C-alpha cells in the first residue's frame, strides 16, 4: 500500500497519524497562501486583481493599502511558514517511512516562500528586520566584555562555504577586524555541521567585543581559531554585534546562554524568578520570541550552549531542592526554549549544544551514574551537538586526555550515539612544582594525543578557556590560571600540538 501511495503522488493519509500530518500541512499552507494571495490581490496594480477584473469586464476598485499594512501581512505570512517548518521538523523526527509526504510538504513550503518573495518585491518590503543588538555586557566566567552597538546589519543570506572545503577560518590570518560594509559570506548550519575538519575555539575575557587579548594569544600560538566563545544571561537581548564580529573574522560564535541574569555569580543555586518552571510557564516567552526573531533576521549561524553543566550542583538550572527545580524540569525548559526558536524561524541558524560537566568531579557518586545524566538529555530532535566541560585542576591527578574526558565521553556516546561531540569548555591550571615541563604542559600534549586517536574521531574539536578565574563551588573559593600563555612551557606545548598534522585541523597561520 505504501508503494501505491508513493507512486500515485498522493499525500493524503491512510491512517490517523497520516491524517494528522496531512491536516497540519494543508491548514498551514492554506493559511499562508491566503495571506500572500490577499497581499497581491489588494495591491491596486496587482497582476491577479487586474487579470480577474479584466476578464469580468469591470474596472478594478481603487483600494488603497498602506505599505506598513502590507508589510505586516507579509511578516505574518513569513511567520506562518516558519511555524509550519518547525512543526514539520518535529514531525520529521518521528516520521519514519513518511518521507515522500514530508518531501511534498517541504516542496509546498518552498513554493510559498517563492510567492512570498514575489509579493515582497511588489510591495518593496522585506521581512528581514535589523538585528536588535542589546549593547549589554556579555558576562563570562571571570569577567565581562562591553558589547558593541548591535546595529544588526545582515549578511548575504547565510549562504556560502566560508573558506572552501574546510569550512570556517579566519579570512586573513591577521589582526581581528570589525564587520565592514561589505556583506560577510558565512556557511549554512548544515555546512557547519558537515565540516570535515575540527574546531578550535578560545574564550578570552572580552572577545568578541575586544580582540586585543585574543589576537595576542593567537599570535603566540601561530594559528587562527575558527570558533570564539562568549556568555550571555537571560536578561540580555540578542547581540547581533557579537555574532557579526565573530563571522567578520571567520569564527563560528559559540554562545553560552544562562537562564539567569548576566551578573549572577556561579555559586547562586537559586535565583528567584528564573527557575526551570518559570521558563516553561511562558513567563519569558515574549523575551524568547524577540530574541529568536532578531537572531533569524541576522541570518548568521551560531552555536548556543544552553545552561551548561546542568548535572552539577552549582547553577540555578540544575534539578534539586536548593534550586527549587523538580525532576524533569530541565528537559522541559530546554524543549520549551527550542520550540519558541523553531516557531520563529531561528532554529535554522542555531546549532544546539548540550554540554554537561565532567561527571567524575562532581562531589556526589550518584552524579556519575549513566541514568542520572540521561535524565537531563532533551532528546535527539532538540540537540545538534553534545559536549562537555572538562578541566585539569590538581597535581594529584594524571594529566591525560583519558583522565579528564574519558568517563564523560563514554556516557555521552551511550546517551547520544548519533551526535558529534564538542569539548565545549576545557582548560588546565598551572600545578606542580617543576620549573619546566610542568603538569599543564603534559596535559596539553595529551589533549592533542587524544584528538589524534581514531577512537575519538567523533570529537569535533574544543574551545579553550584562556582566562584567569576565581570560582566558588559548594562554598570553596579557588583561583585558577587557565590561560594558554600562563607559562612558556605550557604555551609551547600548545604551539606544538595545534601544529600537528594528525589531528584533522585546517587552520590558517597568523601573520605577525
């Protein structure tokens, strides 16, 4: 029967599940088509209106519709397309053998988008609004950077391959630059996820808003990064400037987004008004919708690491009595944020990175259990990359890749076997007493040894936290120097490691 349906080209349903899919697609398509047709019809010189009235032998009515009203209708049509695509994406994850029907719906969407573009051309309007840009500080672990103005100029449409077969790299290998007036060509989300070479990112105290320290480290390392990390809180609007400044230098932006105000300390287990339940309840929906629309309008992909290290006990989005978050609330919160983005056209530009903390340094044996971590996983259709935070802190520990990452990687592969893994936030502190060849240098060398191991081919790279930071975890205050250039031997180990030819990196040299 399924062969008959496919060969006939019909996309109606033979079951209740198929009927629901058909009803969804038909209803949404008719609504969007109606909006677009209305836009073209009411235009006094519209081709549809003119042709019909000529056929009837009557004079078309002189109906005046303001450009603002037409733009409102077009924006509504675009949002309906986004909503349809979002629901279609959700259906696709569960669709199984309904591939032909889904392909037909996608073709209908493409047709509607073409008609929408034609209608926009007739009105002289566009649904691509300028990015909002908050101008707020971007709070990072151990410091914050003053953001740019966030004017929100957009790129050429998100198309292009970046820098050829290997995707993303600094376009000139020289000092970082601000976005210019020339549109920046960036890869699509699909191209980023298919990049065959690895990612090397840095967190510095003020990047991507001030590149001075970033450039200094890059010159010392001798290689340009193709990723840059920064932080935002749930009280900050989408910052188009941060994304544009990243892409102007060929760097994929990796944003850690925390469901707490930006200035919240990392030892605040409970932040009133920012629980997982608050997010799921819709309290932040207006904020999330505004954020998603601005991100979609900017048309440049980015990675969002939403509420990282959720399996620990120090952040307000973890589940526990201290956080006032019930079991299952983290997954519900993540899915809610994702769904709002999907409904507003932003999901096509976001790579969702689910990144717990290293499981064997959490202070509680139950946190090492596979089932414990699995309960925090939102599901394959809500996650693009998995990842982790992993740090080397104490001299008593072997400074090796397997010691720092091995146990957590094993669980990530159990929970999400179909996902690539990004070491989203890593670092090593200076420890040990040797003047040369310290433990940090050994750890850095082992990091690249681990990447060269074929067993870790699913690890697509790392983003190094090159800052000095004071943290408070469970009441214990610790200051660590994570910087790549904290000591000459540590820096040299990294210079040697990033230059290796057996780790699948394709990075440009930095011009001095």
